[in-house]
């Protein structure tokens, strides 16, 4: 996947190690879909463990089994799942695989590459850390076929966070970044502390979409 330009409004490419078995998820018109996890190294010593959904038509467990390296390209998809422990629906993300190859067959060097073009669907949440680092959380709606949309949480830093704080619901934005996993703790009703995992896009580049850019240029 090439980062230059926005040929797709929703594209992701990851290179990593398969760290789980393939488990059956669901079937659509006779086509089975399976779920597994891929560990993607960051530039630091840390790693993200990301969920992948793949069709049985392109799945190759013999070639890309547990412990094997794989290059996945596709889209980030969202869906609501009822969490019985929380008695509510929770937004979950997964990588919907379009292709699965050996890493040496890919082009480019980035092992975790995301490109999105979507719309702000909740007011951005801007904050600073105790150390003064600026952060803004966004929820971006990305259109896909059949009048559906994916709702993708994104996190921005520094000057991107300051820019994001000025965005309004309905604004079109384009962004580049990486998908990451983040663990956090949540207290249950019985005061038991549960460890959970959230997935989001960490933004490295953020710019206004065409509609907002045209409006801003018209006021100069």
C-alpha cells in the first residue's frame, strides 16, 4: 500500500507475526470468515497485537500458520458487539483482509500503514497530559459500499491535536497513521478490575478534506 495520495478512503497494510490460531467467526452467502491476531512491531521495543478477519477463499493456514510472518492489506472495519459484562454495546475494530502475502512480496518499508478519508462524527476531545503533552481523540466515519460506514477512533498528538480540536461534526478530514492496540483497566459492577484492549488509529498526518479546505481558502 502506498501512503502517497488517497486512492482509497480506507486502506491498511500491516506486516507482522501470526500469534493466534484461526477461529471461525461467521458465514455470508456460504463464504466462511475467520479471525486471528497479528503482532506488529513498532519502531520502539513495543508491539501491537491486531485482530484480522479473513475469508476462507484467501486464507492459507499451511503457509501462514502460528508463528509465521505475513503481509495483510485491507480495510479497517467497525462493528457493535454486545458486552454482557458491561450490559451495553461496544464498538470493536478489526482489519478486514483483502489480500494475504509473504512479507518479502510487499513494497514499501512501513510495517503498519493506515490511510483514511472520512468525516468527524463526534466533537473532538482535546486534553493535555500531566507532562503537558497535547492529545485529541476523534471518531471518524468512513463510508463504504451498500450505504454502510465504519466508525474509527483516532488519536492525535501535538500540533495535529491542536488542529483536530478546531474540527466540527461533519468536517471531512484525511489522515495517515498506524493502527495500535492499547490495554486499560476497568472496574466492573462487583468492583473486580478487568483488563481490556482498545484499538485505534494513531495519526501521524492530518489535513482538511476538500469541503473544509475550499471553505477556508474562500475566506482568505
